C-alpha cells in the first residue's frame, strides 16, 4: 500500500492506494505520526485509490483524529468509494470524520 504525501494549500494530503489492512497499516501510521510530530494540524486522507480498509486502517484514522482534536486540528477524508463509505457508516465513523467527494472540496473546507 503506497502512501503518497504532499502539501496542497498548506494542508498535508495523504493519498492512500490499494489495500489498508493489518499488514499495510504501519506505513500509513508512520506517515501520520511523522506529520503530527512536525506540527501538522490539518490532514486530508485521499482514498480515491483505496480498494480495501479494515479495522487496523480505521484505527490509524481515529489516532489522527484524537491527536488533532486535542491540538484544535482537523482531519478530512475524501474520494471514498461507495463500498468503503458503507464501512464508515456501519461503524459510525461517518459522524466523526468530515467526508468529501473529492480532494478539491476537502481542501476548500479546510
């Protein structure tokens, strides 16, 4: 699972590709922790190229959310495919995370 990091309009964007399961989660967690340690307060997770996520992947998102909430930061998720959106809805995470159809709208809101 490649994770591409970039900065757009002063916001850190993590473009996650492929699968985000137990074996692939560490790369994303390392990227998130690195950004948080560097003082980032606005993160966008772009899932437009994500095909699978399990509870390990969701745990990394919750970790980012909890840490950024304490620092008055923001986490947004964009580009989620319908079947992955269902996972967010069933778990109730769609109530926690701001979700946008695409990166452009997520960046506008942040």
